[in-house]
């Protein structure tokens, strides 16, 4: 798990759930069965919580990455794979314990991304704070309320039977002017009723209210509350969550009304009247402080609800099928990852399908696709750059170590060349011909310098040096090219003074590189320039 | 009006302290007022700060003034020594606290764990009027 994968998780889920939310919103405007619309709104919240698990090869997305549920950027793969699979690496590491750089790869530390830290901290605080409130409320409920009177309990039991609920829940009466509600008290739901309202309502109205609350319990809406809560804690920054919740609640109420009316225990008109009486009770300025009146706006959802109660509402023939269709779609959508797959054709296809079916704005779909592209490009670029930087650094370190070992005589040059080659292969994998060429040239230049040094120091004879260099060159470049053919005689016929000067300059550069004061790239360039310099004429 | 069983008083007191619109010291004064119903400032001071030196008198006066401004306390100025009485009963205050807590656990809050029949914040008078019309129309039609 790292910062990047968490951000991807957040974005991926937000994107897909927003799409689902848009779809649900469109459907809710049409005469689609409330049950179906409710399921889709619920899907929005579920999608937010379920991490991107699967990538479907059928749809053209890249195959499942690995056991982890988070996206593994390729750099991590590059190094871990080579660590375990490559035998040369093992051998090499055994011989040179100093070269443990392969193991200590610094990576996107979880804690370096400030965005993640902020989001998680806020989520954590919200969780703690809300738990505290819940605890307080539970205490208040047990201490500031009393058991409901016998007649209400009897009525509830009767209604529970009609609605086919197993056991009638606990009912408590509270003196405060709170709305009748369902509350999850320690694993089981209870109904809380306000004392004043109960005294004001007629028996018929009370029956309606109780039936409504029992319908919520039958539908297990109190469990959906937990899903909402989790989403708010994790996605507090996402306005779609807030918007979707309002709609989810609204459609939930409509579904409850449907359930009550379907049980045929009362007249729709009586039921509607009871609800309205309750609302009027709470709209009373005595009950509700006038200051709150300014907060309120009408969003038409309430009106719609009443219209649906009054009108003869027959559920369509396709509701049954539609519900199963939504469940099937859920299985596909919930674990789905949209962003990880970089097959944009598949994404485009799916978006266009969504546009067809869900009638999402074409502009919206285009904008989403554009964002995906940009994000992917950025990710690619930054990932590539990271890989490149790491590789260069590691290679430079390795080269230095080898150079030192060779210089100290701990390793033969043959071995060194081999090791370096092996390391380079691991590091860069399949490289283009040009990269390979460049790498070879670099190595050749390094070895050449070293050999020169030895000749100057008098450790080996000129001829030996020439031969060695020749063999190295053959090994590296094959017989085809004769790059850097050493104009042996010419070079060594030069006055010793010039050679010494060149050697001294080269040595200086090497030291600077070793000390880290000069980059490898700059050193290469300088050396090349030195060699090209007519003053020295090594070519 | 439901009055809380005596055993629950410490719990309620604790909860009211935490979620109170009043500070700890203000609540302490209110408790005294609720108990006594009509009392003078020095008597309040004796009960709230029993061991303190006389200088606490100023603190008590300040708190009483704040409570008066908030609408919790009524000051009787008929005599030179003012009498204080609570403007809102203890039960009413506790009920207020419960109501605001419910609002905070209802739809639209961070922990929307309550399934309210009515979201007090969500009904507008326009809603009620239009719903009333819908029902009346339907009633008229059926009648």
C-alpha cells in the first residue's frame, strides 16, 4: 500500500460511483420503480467502499496485477522481480556484500504524500467524534426515555405481523420533541417516539406512523446507515456523497411508503394525512425555534413523495427483472477498476455504453476520458522518470564500486566487466540498441581510463594494456565496429608530459564523480571532450 | 412532563455538561437555580464556590449576567438585592440538548445513523402548504 495507490483507489471509486449516481438521478426522474432506483443509489455508496479488485481482460483492460488489491506501479516490479529471479544478482550480491543498494530501494513512502495524510487524519477525527456522539445518544436514550405504554406495544405487534416482521422491536417514548425514529441500539433497532406527538395524534395516525417505522426495520434501512456513515468518514471531501445521500433517503422513504401501503393495513389517504399531521406538528414555531426556519429550502422531494402515496401506483412488470439486472450489474461494477487498465479503447467503449443507456451527457463522458488520459500520461511520465533516475544512480554506484575493487586488485577486470554487464542487464532489461551502445561506450571509456592509468603508473606495459583494451573492445562491440581503436603507437609516442596531463585530468574527473561533486553524465561529456581535444589526441 | 429517575441524574448531568450550550460554570449555576427556583447571588455563590474567598462574587455576577443574556435566567429587580430564577426548566433544557444531538445524528451529518421520520431541518412551510393542497384536492375529488 502506498500513497499513489490510495489516491488511485479514491479517484477510481469516486469516478465510478459518480457515474452510477448520475445514472440513478436520471432514472429517478423517470417512472422507474422506486425499489430499483433505491438499489442504484445504494450501489453508489457501496462502490465507494469496495476497493478496485478486478481488472477484466474480457473488456480489454490489463490483466490482474497480483495478489495485492492495490495497484503496483511498474518500478516496484522491476526491482523486486530481479532481486529474486536473477541468479547473477544473487551471485553478485554474495560476493560483494557492500552492494546492497538493490535491497534498500526508497519508494513512495506512505507518509510523504500530504494529501493522503490530511484526508486520513480528518477521517480519523470524524470517526472518533461521531463515535462519541453515538455513545452519548445511546446513553441519553436509555436514561431519558421510558418504555412505551401497553396499547402502543400491542399495536406495534399487530402491525409487525401484517408487515411480516419476526419480532416487534423495542419502543421507547422520549420527552424531547424529536422526530419518530429508528435507532440502532447495540445491534438491534429500536423505535423512539416523542411523547407530545403521541398524545396529539389520533389512533389512526399513530398506526400510520408506527407502520412506517416498522417498514424501515423490515427493509433493514438501519444497516444502510452504517454504509452511509463509512462513506462520509472516508469521503467527506466528496460532494457527490452528500448529494447522493439526500436522494437515497428520499427514495428510501418512498419505498417505505410503498411497503406500508402494499400491506393493505390502511387507506393511502389516512396514511398521507398522518404524515402531514406529524410534519405540521414539527413545523409549529413552538416546537421548532424560528431561527431554524431560515435554513430550510424546498427541494420538491417531499411533494413527490406525497403524490406517489396518493396516486394509484402499480409496479411495472419489469421491476422484478430490473432488480436482478441491477444486482448482476453490481457484481461487475463493485470491484471494478476503471483507471488501472490503460486500455482507453475499452474505457471509451464502456463510457459510450453508459451514455447510451444511462444517458449521461456526452460532454461529461468526454471530460472523464480526457482526465483519464492526462492522469495516465502524468503517471507514466513520472514513473518513467523515477525509474530512469533510480537506474542511473544505481548503475553509477555499481560502477564506482567495481572500479574501486578493480583498482584495489580485489577483482579482476574480466570479472568486473562481467559483473557490470550482468548488473546492467538486470537494471535496464531490454534496452534499445542505442541505449546498449551508449552503456557499452561508457563502460569502455571507464575501462580505457583505468588501463591508461595503469600504463602511466607503470603497472602494466603498453602492449599489455593495448591487448587488454582490444579484448574488452571485442567483447563489448564485437568484431563489426572498430570504435575507439587505439592508435597505440601514436598515443604512447607522445611526450610523457601530455599523457600525464591527460591522465591527471581524467583522474581528477573520476575523483569528482566518486565524491559526488560531478554527475556521471557531465563526467562522460568532459572525458569525451578531453579525448577529442587536439592537445591530447588519444584518438 | 417526563422527569428523569433519580438514579439517572448523574448521567444526564454528565451528558449535559459535555454537549451543553452552557459552559461548566454556567451549568453549575443553573443546577442551583433549578434546585432553588428563586435565589440571590450570594446564596448562589455559597453553593457553587463554598470554599472560595469573597472575591468569587464578581465571577458569579458575571455568569448570571451572561445567562440572562442567553435567556436562561430571569432577574427580579424589585428589591435592591436581586433575585434570580430559571427561565427554562431543567427538563426542557435536557430535551433541547437531545433534540440538537438528534439533528447532529440525522441525515446530512457526518454520522447519519438515525432514520428520522421527519428531518426537522428539511421541512419548509412551502412544502407543507403544497402537500396540504395535494391532499385536499384528492379529498375533494374522492368526496
